C-alpha cells in the first residue's frame, strides 16, 4: 500500500508541475509552493521506513518530477501562445463570418461551429480569451508582462504591463 501511495504522490508531483507552469502568469504562486512541498514531504514520509537514504531519494525524485512537469507545462504553454499569435487573424475572420451569418458576434467561442479555437491545452483552457461586448468583441492573451489584444475593429496589438 505504501508503494502505491508513493507512486500516486510522484504522479501528483509531475502533474502538479505541469499544471502550475501552464499558468500564463510566469510567477511561482503560493499554491505552487504548497503542492511542491506537499509532494516532497509525502514522498519522504512514504519512502522506505527502514532507510533514510531511500526516503531522501523518494523526496528528491518527487522534486525532480515536479521540475520535469514544470518544464513540460512551460513547453505546452509556449506552444499554445504561439498558436494564438499565429492564428489571431484567423479567429477575427471566423468571428466576422459568424457576425455576417447571424447578425451578431457569438456569446462564446463554442458557437463558432467547425472552427477550432487556437491554443488548446491538456489541463487548462486556451490562453486566448474572448469577450463579447455591446458593440463587438475583445480577444486577448497574456505572455508574461505582455498583453495582446484585438477587437472587431483593431488587429492584434501588444501592451507591456508593469505590476
């Protein structure tokens, strides 16, 4: 039973790293630190009770798996952001075509039948956000401190925000 729980904790470390690095805000948040710490501590506690070396190895493996997940989550996020950047004009065209067919812009991207929204990811939604406004829409995504926005009237533009 101890080994099964240890395997689950190690898998949680990998998935946790992947999930938390997939956040468009590139900072390390408190929940990230809590999950990493919890996985390392749990791995240490679930390691072999007779060998301190085995327990330390389990904790190090949990940390390494979290780091591997962090790296892979970052790669997925970068690919999703690149997809959003390359397909933003395609999105604007699909929204304009929908507006011509129906007389209004969609409430959500799900209404764009036959159109695949860019930036699909495994554990998180697309970084490209959509909001219908009174007179049109706004689409946007974030890459660190850079915010990219477009509307029904304006192509994709970028703004750097300092916090």
